[in-house]
C-alpha cells in the first residue's frame, strides 16, 4: 500500500498529459472549422471544442470513459453495440482456449519430465517456439478452419490454446524439476512410485511456477483471440470492434474496445493471481 | 488404412531411434535428437499430405512451401525488409533506448519508481497490439505506424527489467564506490550499469519476439502493398496457402535469428555473470 500514493500521482500525470495531447492533436480540426466559418478561436473555445469532437484524432479520457460506460451499461447486453456482448464473445473463446492450452501444456510437461526421449526431442522446439511470432498464423488458422466448415468459437479457441500452450509447458517443466536431489532421494527411500513422487512432491512443488506461467498464458490467450477475430471481417468480439472502428474512423469506439480488452486482461490476470494467493497459502508456500 | 499404418510405422521407427539415442551419453545425441524429431514431423507432414491427398488450400506439403520460398525470394525479401528492418527493428531500437533512458532517469527518484513500476507491470500484461489501429490512423499505412506499435510494445518489458537491474547492486559494492569518492555518474557507469546488464538483456530478449509480433499484426490493420502481415492477409483472400506458410517460415527464421543475435551479444557483454559461465 506504500506505493498507492505514487501510483495515483503517476496515473494523474498520465491523465493530464493525455488531456494536453488531446487538445494539441485535435486543434488542427477546430482551427480548420473556425477558419471556414470565419470566426476567431480563443483558448477557451479551443479547449472545449477539442475535447468534445465526434471523431477526434485522440479522444479525451472522459470521452473514452463515456464510450466505455455506454458500451457496458448503456445497451442491452444482447445488443450488437454492447461491449458486454462483444467482451463475452472474446472471453468465452479465450477461456476455452486457455483451458485446453494449459491442460495440454501440463500434460506435455509431465511427459517431458518423466521421459528422456521426449525431453530431448520436444523441449528445444518448445523453447525455440517462444522466439517465433506465432500470432502471424492466426488469420490462416481461422480461414482454413472456416473453409472446412468449422466456425464460431472453436477456431479462435484453437489459436488462444496454441498461444497459452508453450509458456505453460516451459514454466511447468521448470516447476516439476524444482524439487532438489535431496527431496527426490527422500521419496526414493520411502519407496515412492513415479506416480506418488509426481502427486506428492513434484506437482505441489511446481505450483508457484505453474501460476506464474498461467498468468503469462492467459494474457497471451486473450491477445490470440483478439487477433483471431480480425480476419473474419468484424463479426463479433473485441477484435472486430477494433477493426470496424478503424474502418469507419470511430476513434472513441477503438479506444473503448481497447480499454475493455485491457480491463478483461487485467481481471483475468488478477483472478489467477487471487487463485495463486489462496492456493499457495493453503499449501503453506506463501511468501 | 495402409496409409495410416505407414505413417504410424515411420513415427514408431523414429521414436525408437530417438529413445535409443537419448539413453546414450555425450553431447552428440543431445544435438541429434531434436533434429531427428523435427525431420520426422516434416516427413510425416509431407507423407500425410501426399497419402491422403490433402488439398493445398487446407494444408500445403513442406515441399510445396519450399518450392514457393525458392520461387518468390524477391517478394519475401521485400516483405522482410519492410516489416522486419523498417518496422520491427527501428521500433525495437527506439523503444528499447527510450526504456533504458527512462529507467536511468527515474532511478534517482524512488517516488517515481514506486509509481511507474506497478503501472509498467500492469501495462506489460495488456493486449497492447490493440493499439495498432490507432497508430495506423496517426502515422499512416507505411512502416512508421508499425514502428510506433513496436515502440509501445517493447517499452514496458524493457523498462521494468532495467529498473530491476539498476537495483541489483549490493550495498557493500555501492559503499566501496563511495569510499573511492565516486560520483553518481561514475558509480552508474562503472558499477550499476554493468550489474544491470543481465536483467536488461532479459527484457531485450523478451522484446525481440514482441517487436516482430507488433510489426506483423499492425499490418493487419492497414499497410502499403508490401510487408509480411500484408502478404499474409492478401494471400488468405486468394487462398494462396503455400505463400502464407513461406512468410511464416521467414518470420520464424527472422524471430529466432533476432533472438539468437541478442543472446549472442548478451554472452559477449555479460561473460562474467554466473549464468554465462560453464
């Protein structure tokens, strides 16, 4: 809590800078309008008019807040203009993909830790895959699956599963290997089987690593879903709000969708952070 | 049915070979096993496409992709220059230097650090690629808007790591510097910047992938008629899957090479760090 004050000051500074930038970037349009109407622009007019445009170059914070509020509370949740509707489309695909991706990642990590051939074969590729812009294949997956007749939530979920898969594999392998030789020897003196060592030592020991990689994975999943919504031509979802906003120059819509996506990402990461705290506390691992 | 038996046979054969190899000692099997695994996947891919007669608009065979790469080298090179050299690399250099500069600037103010770090950590987890349509509106369709997206994407991870790095010195070491009567800038240049390098390179390596992602995805929102992201979206419309895979292969190569280059520089620059010693 010691840092609450400084954070608030920084946020206030960002807001102030944002207002100044909005006035500066939107001024050209106001000046143009005024010159056309042959009237003079005073500073007061400039400020009020730059902050209340329909399609500003940079919407002011309060305009974005209003766009966000209208999108969330101002519409029926089933409406095509409701951010709740679009957010849910994105969230459901993200969650499905994240669940598939992290479950598969944990399974593969167990395999890698227990099978040397699998370790040597797969691990270098899993690490290398993190340096590759995997996101680039998202549009292709969507279109190919569409041509196979698979539409809706599944193609997007596949992309988001794919993006959360590798961080979870790499983090989980590290976690499953975190027990030291002494602890593994202890299990051996108790004549523990491989399954028992896994269930009673390796899995519990890997929890901090698992949660750290789940946080990375869920953020990646969300990005994957949003990018997966681009090539289908702006049907539904936060990604399509971004795209249609950029087609029609609706800057407030873009910023509102962007903040909705940011809120979604932040709450997903916070949710996993909360789960992490509770789990680690109950396991006595809390620091 | 026979096709499935053949595929399974190839898989089992390669797997038995890898199992045997991984029981052996020495560094050669360690290098060989992943290569064999990769080649097996490629072979199975090729055989599956040919045996099951999979249409190239769904999944082209690796040989088709190879032929496409060989046939369209000039296009691929032009796209690479536009997206990687102009968009990603420019943005990467600008974003990383800005982050390092800001980290050094706020280093003297604990207040700013306590305020900026949580914000930076928060922003680093957000889907920043979403800012791409805005940047395309502000900076136009050409590489400038892509570089702007990349700057924003790489800024926060590098900033957070650099600030952590500048804190990485021991009080004992700083005391030693002050017994030498070293000024703030001398301490910074001779002790704290070198000590921050391992942390900095961590951020720089994360940022390589982000830079490439940002540059490609930003092109999905509008681009001139050249660039890797543009080519991918354009070829999707024409169902030119081999060309898309060729672009992905180039992107993968560029991504790994970029990461490898930064890792190599790290090895040279932080040779003294325990993680680099064998």
